[in-house]
C-alpha cells in the first residue's frame, strides 16, 4: 500500500491561518510583530526567497522591514545596520539572508544579532539553550519537520529515528530536538554522515527517517522498513530534457520506490520547504509576545 503524502503546503497554510488570528489579537493590544530582512547583493535565489518571506509577512499581518544592500557593502556598514535593528523596538526578528558575499564574515554577523531577535535560531546562545532544553528560538527547518510529524499524528516518543546529515542548519539541530526530554522528543536518535560505515543498516531500523544530505537517491527502497515515516529535506536539481527549464527538483529520497514501503512521506517540492518560512513567522510572533510581556 502506497504511503500517505504529507502535504507541507497544507500544514504551512494551517499554521499561517493560526498565526494570522494571533497577530490580529496582538494588534488589538497595540502590538505589531516586526521582521527585518537584510539582503546583501543580487543573488537570484536569495532575492526570490526574501520576496517570499515579505509576502508571507503581509499575508499574516506582520510588519516587514526590507533592507537591501549593495554587494560591496562593508562589514562595518552591515554591523552598523544590525546594531540599529537590534535597538529598534518595532523589530522583533532579524534575518540576514545567507550566503553573504565572500568578503563578509558570516560568523560575526550572526553573533551580532541580539539573541532575543534571532528568529532564525542560529545564534550560539539560542543553540546552547536548545541543547540543554531551555526555551529558545528553534531553527526554522528542523522545527518545521517536528511540526509536520506532530500534525500528522506521528508518535515521536520512543521512536527509532535516523537523521542523515550533520549540518548546523538541519541535521544537528533536528537530532538534538528529537532527543529532548519533552512531548516533542523522547526519541532514540542516530545521526549518519559521510563517515558512517554502514548507513543502510542504521536506516533499516528506523521508524522515522530524516534525509538531509543534499544528494539524490541517498535513501532507496531497500533501506526502508515497511511502515516507516520518511521526511525528505533535500532539494536537488537533476537534468531532465522533458522539462522546459532543463531540470527537475528531487529530494534525497528515491520517492517513487520508497513511497511503496513507507506509511508517510514528504514530497519534493511541497513537503518540508513550505514549513521553513512559516516557522520564521512563528518565531517572530513569539518574539513580539515575549518583548511585550
């Protein structure tokens, strides 16, 4: 029996509807959540992503502060802008779009953001709080994965989870979140990476598989046990002469084969992707609430 498809677009739409109601109530109290987005340069993918974030803010009623800087902007000028946004009471969240031009120090930029406005969840203070189980802004993509599982009634507690990939953006944080002693965690987590000796043997035991490697077909049907839940975080371009643009997007999972064995599976696109911006909005609204307690 083919797997049920986890519709990330629908889950994201449901969460945005909930956030829209919450924002409307905050506005009745005179509170308007504000998100500042900083884009340095003209990278087409980054510009498209920033535009999508701004539309999402407008959709749920968040104030969006658009800061677009030239590609040759100096480190000093960028840090001055971040300092200004840190001090601006209208701004509850600051997002600096990565990657930055090579002459800029990303680490210094991320450290410069006020942890109370770090709605990306990348500041070491928030990462540390997450690791020890304290309240913190959770990284958007990993938190989106957790929401997909919870809102599709996947039992996390006691589950065997295999995370493929150890990036600071997805692999490490989602593993840490899933092992926390909390209603959203309590799983037994194995992290596989490029030096894992026998990845397939680990994956075969998994109740939940989270693939975030950046390589097509990392997870094949013979690696997946019947009834497993498969979350595909990857977005890869593969050549396809039948497509007008000459390529198509695929994940890290052999979707067509694996869906015949899994109980639940996310598609690419339309699975994890829509959740990332939604969780950014979620964090911004939470930041506004905390700032006005």
